[in-house]
C-alpha cells in the first residue's frame, strides 16, 4: 500500500507545483524572461487568503479566489512597470532583477506578517480522512488532486481549443511571425502574465498545507518551480504538468524510501535530465 | 548611452597594457585599493580586522565570479558550491590532515578547481536557462552532500575549525600566529587576494582572456574562426572555481566556522549582487561591490536584518534598470563629467549585441 501513498501524496504535491508553476512556464517560454520572483506571487496569495479567512471570516474557497484575483492584478501592474523593460535585457539582468524582487518580497512580508510561518487556516470540511475504497486518505490532499486536475483540464481547453490559446501557442512558437500576422503579442503577454500570477496566488493559497507560507517562501521553493518549468520545457503546458507530477512523486518517494538522502535523489535526476534533454522533456516547438 | 564616442577608444579593458611594472601617473589609482587595504590594517582599532577580512574574502569570491560570469559569460547561480567546497575542505584539513594553513589553502583551492572543471565539462555544453539550472542543480547536490555527510561536515550544526598553525610555520617562521584580533588573518587574506588578483589580471589581458571575451559575445563566430570554445570555457570555469575555493578556505581559516550557509543559494545570489553592484568585467568592480555590500550590510543589518534585505532588493532593481556598469560605471561617468575620459567606458555597454 506504500506505493499508493507515495503516488497519491506525490500527485497532490505535484498538482500544487503545477498550479503555481504553469504561469511561469508561459512567462519564460513566451517572452524569454527568467522570472525568479514568480514564487513571490504564490506566497502573497497564501498570505492574503489567510488574512481574509482569519480577519474577515471569508470562507476558504472564495478567499483563495479573491487572493488569486489580487495576485493577478498585482502581476499585471508588475508586468507593465518592472518586467517590460527587462524583455530587451539579457538573462543575467533578468536573473538579478527578479532575485532583487525576491529580497524585497521577503522584507515586505516579514515587516507585515512577522518572520514566523503562518498557521494553516483549513476549513472543517477539508480536515480529516475520507474512505477511498481500499483505505482512507486525507481529504485535503484529495481536494488538491481534484482542483489540480480540474484546472489542468480547463487550461488544456483554453490553450488547445480556444482562439486565445491558438494565439498564445503561435506567439510561443514564433513571436515575430505572430506579430506579423497581426497578433498583439504584448497584450497577450500581459494577459498570460496576469493569469499566471493569479494561478500562482491560487496555488499558494490552497497549497499552504503542503508548502507552508513564510517570508522565505519565494526563495525556498524557487528552485522547485524552476525545475518544473525547465524539465517540462519552456512554454510547454503538457511538459510542466508532467514535470510537476514527476517532481512531486520523486520527492515523495525519496522521503518515504530513502529519507537519509533528502533532496539528493531529485537533484541527481534533474541534473541527468538536463544534460540529456537541455530543452526539457516535452519542449514547445520554437523557431530560432 | 548618449556619451560621445571618441575614435581612439577601442573596447579594451580598463587596465594598462604594460602591467604593474610601468605605471604611468594616470594609472597610479591602481595602487589605491591596496593602499586603502594596508591603511585599514594599521589605522582601525582592534576588533575591526575580522570585518576587514570578511570584505577581503568576499572581494576574492566576487572576483572569481567576475572571471566566470563577467568575462566568460557563464551565467551561474551556483558559485557558492565551490566557495563551500573550499571552506569545508580547508576546515576538515586543519583538523584531520595538517594544521598548516598554506598547505590547506592550496589543497582546498585545487579541489575546488578540479571539481569546477569536472562539472564544467558536463554543463558547459548547454546554454542559457538550461545551463544556469544545471549550476543550481550542482549547488543543490553539494548542499545535500554537506547536509547529510554529518561525520565530516557536521551537518546543519556546522563545522568548527581548530586554530591553524602559524602562517609560515612550514618554513620554520613562527611570527604570524593567528591571533584573536584577527590581524594575521587579515594580512593572510590580503596576500592571497593580491596573488589571485595578479593572476586574474594576467588572465584577462592574455590572448586566452581575450578569446573568452569573444566567446561571451558570439560563441558561434569564435568557433568558426577555430577557437576551441568548450575547452576555453572549461578552463576559465575551473580557474574561477579554484579562486572561489580559495575564498572559502580563507574564510574557514579566518572565521573558523563553516556552515551550510556557505553552500546556499542565497550566497550564490549575494555574490552576483556584489559583482553587479560593483560592475562586471572590471576586476576592480569586485572590490567596490563586495566592500560596499559587506560594510553597508554590517551597518544596516545591525539595525534590522529585514530592512537590509529590502535595501539589497531595491539596489538590485535599481542597478539593473538604471545603472549599467554598477559603481565602476558610475565612477566612469563622474570622471567623464570632470573631463577625464577613460578608455573602458564603451566596454560596459559595447557588447549588448
């Protein structure tokens, strides 16, 4: 039965990683911006949801949605003011500036919420266990798996089946040509950036039980989010889903089976994968 | 940049062509950092030398990153891995192998250099995001090794390093004992930094260094004219990692405590901050950036550590958006205001293609 525990835990973990990282893969794939500060939006989402639940008595799910909207709005402002000048600069400038944003987020969150992690604010109906036929399993993790799957389906529909998605895919594949056929790539990017930040905020809010919220969140999990994006392939939606689930399952398996190794296993695998496929497992088609 | 481009200014390093032996009056400022460093030794009250040593160690570490990231264009977010390797190796050697600091320093440097060259051989085939993710992965692997290998590294308790033997004990001279005030450690760090600086200077002025300049700007063209691009990058990366290892070893000998912090992503980020703050590809940028960072950090973190994080973050954003070339670039612009044109100006911006 251990294998089911590992799989379910790993998938729940992977779904959180997916919800948070999927916006980043579009950012890095579409505009080639290395955005290290993406996790800060997830952290903000977690904090905002917690404040709304505790101090304003807003129920869990609406609070997560409101936090997502707030993160999306902030993401839009950040895109227009801070990120836009970065597109023309090199990778190093992008890495440094967004690293600076992480520092600012750490300082700001410590100032506002204090240095300690916040307690989970889970509603009653998510606590406890649920019978899944052959055994019982925590409701919260099943909830994460369900939400993650639903979001993945919705995103698949938007990206693969809608006009917006077709434009987005075109812009990822070849931004120059997309512009030439009249797609407003800048607007598209602002919109996806907003969407990605909103998803990150949502993921941070509902995933707080797995990735606890504290001021160093953006720095601590930064590498995990980047791994998901880079292993999956920049700009690849399917890739980031596959990579998020793989990372979740590998990390969980490592913790259950060889706890003395810590994250060592994951890093060895990441290292090997990147050497083998530097463009990720399921890279988006790019013209370059 | 809106500065007038004079025909005489070729994109050269802002260093005299003839080396230290033939100082023209204009170049006398090359002595300034060393004069300041020595003056610091003699003038500050006891108790401040450890802070000075910290500055010197960070200058050396930043200088190592300048070689890899600045000159060779290897974007790494894992340079702390080699700083940490040097620190742990030097620390372990004092207690288990030989108390002689110079022997420990040389071995730690060699180990970091070899590890750097070996991992460089693997990762320098890749480019861009994949490459910097690989440097992150290597740093994380080293971190996990240090974290789990408790018998050697002490895990998250850190490693307390015994006091090394006197500096030149190997040669039978017992005069430079490591004292409590850290004065010997300061001179030790300053000497090592000076040697490494001369090596770095020689490298960036050599044809080898110039070829890396070309590789950074256009690897394809360099390959087309017959440069062994990958080997050059591996060599430079190895040298840079050895230098980072030296910095780590110095810290282990001087501060005598090695912790997991010396392998963390945060340190890799901070050293990049120091480099960009000072100005890349300038060698002296490492001096300005690291000194500024460590001294202001020491002052501001005493008030409130999170206030400092805010300052660092805002500084980074400001430097990237508004201050190309960092503090060295700023000095250039101030010098230009006073009519003293320096040849290195286009260097900072001239390779944006």
